[in-house]
C-alpha cells in the first residue's frame, strides 16, 4: 500500500496509482472534498473510533445515547492500565497499545517521547493489514500529530487526514474529522477506518471531569452517532458486515490530568458491536490490547503467532479456571483502601483445586490470608505504586499470594500457603508442560516454588523463582516417569512481610 506525507491541515489520499492533495480551507472547521480511497474489497468492515482520555465511569452521567446504545447492543469490557515502570498512563503508550495489540514491554513506548518505540517488530493494525491484506481499502484520521509522525496509527493507510492538534483547535478538528469520515462512509467503499477524537482529553486537562467534560462527551457521542448513521445509510449496507469499536487510551483524575498510578487515570475500556459480538455483555477479562485482535478477527484474519499479539478478540471469553469464580467474589473485609461494595476477592478455589494453609501464620489481613483469588481492580487498589499495576497479562480473576498485604495488620508466624491444581491425565505421555502467566516480585528470604506430583506421590520442585518476573507467560516442561498416569502441580509461596506472587491462565499440555 502506498503511504502519504502530511502537512498542516491537509488531506492526503493515495489511490491505486496516483496521489491527490487537497488543502483544507483556512477556517479549521471547514473541510475539503473527502479524499478518494481505492475501492474496498471486503464485505467485513471495521470502524475504530478512539476517544482520548474518556473515563468510562463518566459516560453514565453524560448525554451519550449512542455510546449507551452500543453498550446495550454490544460487548463493553472495562479494565485498568499498567503504570510505571512499565509505562506512564499517557497517550503515547495508550494508543500504541491499542494500535499494536501488545503491551508496552513489547512495543517499547513508555511515555510521550516515544523513545524506544518498536513498531518495526510490532506495527499498528493498519500497517499489519497493509502487509497481509493489501487489497483492503483503509483510512486514518487523527488530530494528535504523534499518532502520525511517530508511526503509531497511520502507517499502512491508503489515505489519511492529519490535523495539527493545538489545544484550541480540537473542537474544530474533531468536527472536521467527523465530517470527512462521514463523507467517506456515505459515498465511498472503505474497509477499515481509524478515527481519533481528542477533545475530551483537552477539556479534562483544562478543567477536570465535571460538567464541561460531560458536555464534551456528549459532543463526541453525537459525532459517533453521525458515523453510525453514515454506515447505515450506505446503499450496500444490507450486504455488509460492520464492526464498530470504541476505545480510549487512559483516564483522568477528577481535577484533570493523567500519567500517574491512580485508578481514575488507569481506567480504559473496549466497546464493540458487530457480527458474533454479544449484546449487553460486561466481561471481566477484556484488556486494551484486544482492539487490534478484534479487528483482525472480524476481518477473518488469523494472526501469525510470530506477531506476538497480547490481545484476543473481544468476544473470546477466558477458559481459565479462576474466572469461574466471578459469582463468588466478595467485598472487602479488612482492606480499608478498597471501596465498600466492590466485589473482588474470594478464598474459594475453583472446582478440583485446593489451598493448603496448615503451615500458615495466624492473624493478618483477612483478604490475603493464604492464596486468594482476586480481580485486578480489587488487588491493585490495596497499595498503589508497588508494581501490582503491572499484572497486565492476567485477565478476569487470578490467584494471588501476597505476604506484604497480609502483614499490614497484627499477625504471627510466617506466610506459607500452597495452591494445588487438580490431577491431570498423562497416560502414555513422555512430557507434560504447565503453562501459566505470572507476576512475581522478590524480596528477602521469601520463596516461590512450583512442584509436581505424579500419581499422588511426593511433590518435587520443578521451578524456583528468585528474581522479579513482570507479567510474563511461563512454560515448565517436566518428564513423565514411566508408568505415571496423572500429575498435579503445586504453587508454594512463603514470606514474612515480603512481596507477592500471582498465577493466571493455567494450561496443561502433554506430548
């Protein structure tokens, strides 16, 4: 696919063999004729709308009928961002995560300097589509220029609109982007579009998340409505399969601003409607990396494992055993920093699992007395700034052993707790591999061991953790002894006011 250059307030379009350039009128709100895209080739089509700094907990209070209709008729997954040292809760990392479908430890963007960006290995989804499905007709419209100049979103697009996003211009720029995209949707045949609306972020920075912010949400909702109406007005709409995705890059503190570790700054969401996407779903296991994976899935593209995507389609639910515990989640007991009514922890293990606490010390914080099962928001609220926010590859409910939080009230003895899996059939296998995702933080004399037990025999250590592991997938392969028919695994953690260990997405394979 040809790529285009850009200048101030300029629409650039590249057709199959020629490029046309049309300058916008001097008034920022005016717009020129929409650029000419190459004709689309797919009945499956996707519109991604990025709304910068849109705190999802403020949508309910806003006049936002189109967003609320999408919530009722689609899948609405809310989640929390990472914080430093992985990355700041800033736009550079956020939009990079949305576009590439991988976390900052892969795409390399930690802040708005874009230093360390790794888009060559992890390109945005438009660039990836240009590689694997070049016949698609693609378009991008942005008014935060780094999304273009840094190569975050626009590379790979057949045509793009890039506006200078000074603070005074976002209202007009969002209007221009909406009008140009509306014209393209009504009168041309695009396949995939990315549209960025930035005024919510500007308003929050200027005055917080009060009434003016709600008003800005209402304006952007109306702009979204115009795009949705343009799709339905297409003469070929009845024969097309449209997916619409709305997402944001970060939240804001109430007074305005982001980049830190608060829950309000970390709030993100992915909202989608389209073929195969459940209506009214509110999954716990959605993450911001899921946008790109959903685009590929809705276009019928199976990602190559070599792409290293961290995301998955928004309609794909977790098969992790811990996520079966959602209905058992309870509110806080001793944790005063967690809002009352937030359901987020249980000591009840999944069916077939167990927790051994016969060597566990007494007292301590109830929620973390031995292995517990918790959600990201519940656990990371216990104490911000201690890297719990880096548990990004866990989804939904995960297992956590946290001697640091357990020791925050009177206790005696040592934290010593073991999480035990069911027995798995290994009859006839020569090897068994235990896969899981983990976040581990090492301190002092604490220990973290994975043990295996064949046919109910004495457990033996197969892995010991002695240094930090920051939310990474693990694969531990163990030789199956001759004649063994079953294996069970154990996760034993000991400590005394040290750090923590999380386990999620446990999988067993044999070979």
